[in-house]
């Protein structure tokens, strides 16, 4: 029996919360119709209209920032791959040069020269 009372109390509190949230989310019908009316060019913007325009600008700025950040990351990855490939090619060339000029001494003959 106690669980039924608890269940009914929770349902009732949820219904009350939903009605409060509904009132905060939705505008009155008169405000909504006025919100979408075309205003004159010289008349000042309403606060809601200015806020909506500001939100649109902020969202556009955020999308642009994300786009340029993604482009920059792709370019940085491309440059890093190019540098890695160049480093690998030069390392291979150096290794080939060392194998060709190897004189059987370690370290190479440059360090084992006897000065007379």
C-alpha cells in the first residue's frame, strides 16, 4: 500500500512540474502573434527579437569557429604526415650512404684516423 502512495505522490509532483515547465517554455498566444509581426524599419527591436537575433549570430560564429578549427587540424595533420615522410626518406638515404661508405670499423673511419 505504501508503494502505491509513493507512486501517486511522484506522479502528482511530476504533473505539477510539467505544468510549471510548460508555462516557462511556451509564450502566451498574444505574445506569440506579436512576436512574428513585421515591424517598421525605424521601430526599435523588442528584447525577444534582439535576443533571438543574437542567438543566431552566436550560433553562426560557433559553426564558423568549428569549421576553421577542423580545417586547421586537417592541415596540421597533412603537414605532419609530409614531414614524417620527408624525415623517413632522408633517414633511408643517410642509412644507405652509411652502408655504402662503411669501412668495417666501428665507429666509422672518421673517428679512428691516426694523426701522424
